[in-house]
C-alpha cells in the first residue's frame, strides 16, 4: 500500500521538516477550470488536503472528487465557506492560530485610526492642509469583544497595555467571559464594540437595528469577523445619523460594489478584508500544517477539529 497522499497549495519545502510516510503534491485549485489547469489524476488518492488561503466554490468541487479523503485542513479561521461542502466522514480542521497576530494587529490599527482621526489626516495631507483638532484616545475606553476565541483573546492581550477595560463575550459564558445573552445590557456601556465571532446561523445578522440602537452615542463598531454578522442596511441607516462610527475589514457583499452606499457613509473606515494576510501569516500557516501532518502521520488526534455544528 502506498503512503497517504497530501495536496498542498505551496512547496512542501516551506514546511521545513516533513514527517516520513507521506507523499506530497502541489496543487492550487484556485485556477481549476482555467484553460491550462486540470485536476490531476491523483485526485482520488488524496488523503490530506490543504486548500489555498483564498477559498471559492471550485475548491470544494475538487474536494467532492477526492474518494480517499480523510482530512481537510483550512488556512482560514472561519469555516463558513466550507459549510455543507465537506463529505461525511471527512475531518475538517480550521486555521486557528494562523491569523491571530495579523488580525489582532489590524483590529488595533482600525480602532486607533478611527479614534485619532487618521482618515481625515490623510485627506488633509493630500490637500496639503494643516488642520489640528481634538480626538479621543483609546485609553480609559471600555472595549467589548464579541467572540472570545483565539483571535478575540489576541485582541484583548494587545488592548490591555492601552489602559482599557476589556470585556469578552462568547456564545457560552465561562470564567472571565460573559455570554451572548448579556449583550443587551453590555452594549450600551461599551465605547468600542469589536466583532470577532464566527459566522454561524446564530450570529448572522447579530448586529441588527436593535443592537446598533443600543450602542452609546459616539461609540465605535469594529468588524473583523465576517460581513454577515452585521445587517448592512441597518448599519448604513445608523451611520447616516452620525451618532456612532464604524471600522470594517469585512462587509457583505464582498467585494463591495462601487455604487454601494457604504462607501459614502459618514464616520466609516473600510479596509478590503486584509485582517489575515500579512508577513506574519505564512510562518504560522506552515508551522500549523506541519504539526497537523505530524499528528496525521503518527495516527494522533488532530488539532482545530470542527464539530458538526460549525
């Protein structure tokens, strides 16, 4: 019997050392369907599959052809793109730990940029205009982090040195973390609300008209989770009042159409879903994939295994 086949979207040499007893092929199926790219005949031998970072429907079309597949290891923390596309009996693992550092850095960037008026300063620089003004600091703010997984904890660790009060909220309350059922009471007291929760049936549209109305005057909403966590129409309407502000790395839909009203909403900073990719991403991705392959080759339990209700 031949060794299990692993498909990677990058050169196996990037992993450093690889465990024995595995075969490797490189296939980036983002380009599946292009004139010069076809699925290799070995597709029915693949036992462990690592899709490319940028997920799309074609990727999961390929998964459906993998008759020997045992594991799909994503490079993303979110698994919503895989929902309903992983065959029964195949283990799905997410990329928890890959993007914590990059996403937490961007979260702090969005918060500080929004509070300290950086977008306006850039516009004034473009016009060669020197315009001083008074802006709020992050210090002394109460920050509510909705979603207290690995990324939420990484954000909290970086917020604490800024002399903030941080409150973590998760689906289920635990020691030091509040439950989602407490959000109606917690949101009105927060100066900054950071969304870091996975997109699930429970969290889709979580930030709706009522949620936004509960936010205090002058509060900042930051979304680094998924666009679907926020009711976009409700956010556009709330921003139009200029009562709150927002900073979004994710929106719905993506990419945001040029004519979409979000572009012109006041008090809004948008970045184009760049929380995950940075120079910190690939070293962490290679490490996690290598560790997972070591467990797989040794017959040990894998990390980051997603339950059936992901």
